[in-house]
C-alpha cells in the first residue's frame, strides 16, 4: 500500500488488519507512518470469518505469554483458548495457507 494506516480508512485487507493489530499491540506510533512491514499468518479462527479478519501479526508470537494470550484470544474471538493452543502451528489455517502462503507486506 502506498498510504499510511490512517489514510486507509475503513478499507479491508489482511495487511490493513495486521497493521491495525500491530498498533493495538505495539502502540499507534509504530504504525502511523508509511512503510510498515507486516508479516502475518491466517488463523483458522474465528470460524467462518473472512481471511481479512483472521490475519494475525507474527510478532505476537514473540511477546510474553500473558500479552500473547490476551491478544490472540481477542483477535480469534475465543476466550477459552488455553496456552497450549497458542502455538503458531495450532493457530495457522493450513487449508488457506496452502492456497495463499504466508504473506509479508510493506505498507508504503
């Protein structure tokens, strides 16, 4: 994208979703400029949700466990997820992954 996140408005794409989630997780200052790099996976939850709503920033898996649990439960809309279920391999939508591959996008 050639826009800053603020300029995206209500556009829906996996990259925009991930940039917004990075802002939630890391702070809005981290994503307000152009050129944000967004590495993400497509989660299998929430079930039935469009791919754009299931995009999860890979950075969350490097966070401390309490932070990771909080955001994954929120983004995947599954408050009952256990810590054991928060492994990237358990979250990844393997069916979508075989069609789209893991994406890296730069918001420029």
